[in-house]
């Protein structure tokens, strides 16, 4: 079944339409939907046709809100595909950072997710999609995620989570100093975040030697983490630090080292930095 959505439609209703078989949704060309969307039906294909979904929640909106709850698009389903779709979280990160630390309006929870694949989701495919935010753009926590020819923008841990996620021929854009990836892979998974033939680049305003490729995220509520990230045949930009990896403290006061986790980079990628 195919549904041709209109710009005035509620995408939560359209995407979660119940059918006897797979559902394809065609969005109108180059439209903007200012909506927060949760998908929990299986076997859905979204043809974005260059359209954009945008919302502006963030972790610090209220006590206990949480990083995942800030997502513009949440996928809690199986076998979901997205083609040529833009998803943005437009929380005013820079405006918030410009406020004084003593300003009561300044938010401490600055994580603002664009796309969240939840642990309940499996086999999510994104092709020719564009995700943008600042901190925590893509929360890849589902099983078997695949990203093909996508563009992902952010500054701090902007690709993170426990997924086995493959990034093929993607453009990974740092928009400020920070960290590209923060995997939290379960120790029983062979692979975590895998970047293949990707262009790891930055905007003009990002200083040279100001971004780490990855650091190991160990969520305090989980004891089974052994973070995994790999870079194969990628191109590294001028912003990437020569020492590549950073450590990361957890909430229990333990500093996790890349050498204690599964971080790897091939010679072709390493040579692109020299």
C-alpha cells in the first residue's frame, strides 16, 4: 500500500497507518514538517523526496526528560527504510552556550537528538538522508542499522549508541570542536559503529586538530559495555587530532580508555591524515 502524504498531515498518523502488508509513504517534494515523530509500525518505507522533519527538544527541558526523549524522529519498529529525507533538531545550542553560566535560563542538558533508533528497533535503513544537530545528533541504539550515502552533522558525540551500525560512503561533518563517535557496544556484539569509505570532514569554522574520532561511552546503568568502532578506507579532515581517540568518564567516576575497548583504524584511513 502507498500513501501520498500532504504537508498538512500529522506524520505520526500517516507513518503508523495499520495495513495488512508493507506500507510506503511518499512525502511531498521539498516540504518542511515541524513535527516530533515516533514510528512503531513494522515494514515501512518513507520516500522523503527532499522533505525535512524538524523539532527542537533537548535533554534539559525538564528533570528526567532524557536524551532519547529529545529526538525529532524516533524509530521503534522493524524493517524501516528512509530514502532522501532530512531530519533536524534545531535546539539553539549556540545561543544557549553564549549565555553566562550564572544565567538561570542557560540549559545544562544540551543533548538534542535528531534521529533515535531505539533498542526495540531492528533493520533500519537510511539512504541519501541528512541529519543535523549539535550534541548527540544520531542515537543509534537499535539492532542492525545501515546508513548509505548519508550526511550527519554535529559537534559532540554526534554519532553514538550500542548499535551494530554500518556507515557506507557517508559524509560526517563536525560543526565545532569535540568528538565524532561515542559507541556503547554490548560486549556480546562483534561490531559496533563501522565507518567504510566515509569522508570525515568539517565546516570552515572548525579549528585544525580540534576533534577526536571517538571515545568509549559506558552508560552507568549497563555493565556489559565494550565499545566498538572502526574506520576503513575513510578520509580524515584537518580537524581530526593526530592521537585520534579520547578517554571518557562515566557517572561512577571511572575513566574508560580506548585501549580497553575495541577501537580500530586501517592504514588507508590513517594515511589520509598525514
